[in-house]
C-alpha cells in the first residue's frame, strides 16, 4: 500500500509539473516592426494592480499573519503611494508610436487577457491568447499590451523570518502582437526592483522606500518606452 500510494503521488506530481505553463521567452523588438507606415496599432493595458505590499515566502496562514502585523505601518503607507506614472503609460506609448509613423488606437478601459480564447497558432513566437476579436473590433494591424502584475513594495520571507529588506517593485510584461498571424513581435518581461538608499525603516513616511518605489516605476516605464523611441 505504501508503494502504491507513493507511486500515485509521484505520478500526480509529474502530471502537475508537466502541465505547468512555461514562461514566455523574451522577443527582441526589431526596427522592422515599424516598417509599415500608417499601420493601426492598438494600445491596451490590463487592470493596474493595487499599489500594495507583498511578502512572498510567508506561506502558511500564521506566517502571513505575522508578516502582515510586523509590516502593518509599511503597508498603510504603501497603499497611499500614487501610480499616476503607470496610468499614463497608454498615452505615452501612443505618442511614441505616432512618432514612428504608426496610427495608435488607444483602447479605453482595461483589457482582460484571461477572457480571450487560447490561440491555436503554430507560427514561431505565437501568442498564447487569440487576439483576433480585438483586431476585428478596432480594425487593427498590431496590438501593444502593457500587462502589470505587481506594483508596490515586496519583502521576502522564509516562514516567519524576513530574508530581505523591502524593495520597490514593478513586475509584468509588455508585448506587441502581429494580428495577421497572432505572433509576438516583441515580448518584454518586466522585473524592476529598487532598494532604499540608506535606512528603510523610517515610519510612518518611509522616505527611502518611497523613493525606491518611484525609481522602480521609472525603471519599468523606461523599459517599455525607450525601445519604442529608438
């Protein structure tokens, strides 16, 4: 019975591991993307995450509660930090595309990528979602998406024990989909992290960490906008 149970558990683990979706590899942005002057390029963003703290590694319920209590003043302050520079990304991306001779089409509201059907395309660097419905709705040639998954302050833990100082963090991705064949013409993973210069634990305003947060936001913006400007 023990052998059978172990075999079943191992098989289940292998199946789950095999089903895990591997991360999308980066795709470099080529100047050829902008050769077609006058191309209509949609500009969309997914819902911007709430600016907040995160404590990865504090996995159990009691660990998470302890981390939350220990960093309560930091969380209160983090939730007051603005995300205006990230909100402006759609307009800034559209302006950069217009300078390249593209016709930017800013898509109002939040794009819910998860609601799109899976792509059946087999071309190299095929996007995992099918964006054809957006192509049809807005009469687009390409679609640029900014998809941010985390914005705020991150401090890593091992159960109850912090393993790092908090860091200003912006993570996610930015990508361009060629809507003729649903392939990525650009895929940029974003992982901007900045530490406080000097002491970070200066409640209640946390000036060092606040500055680190703004630097992470600036780094993420630059990562998206500078390739479009070159």
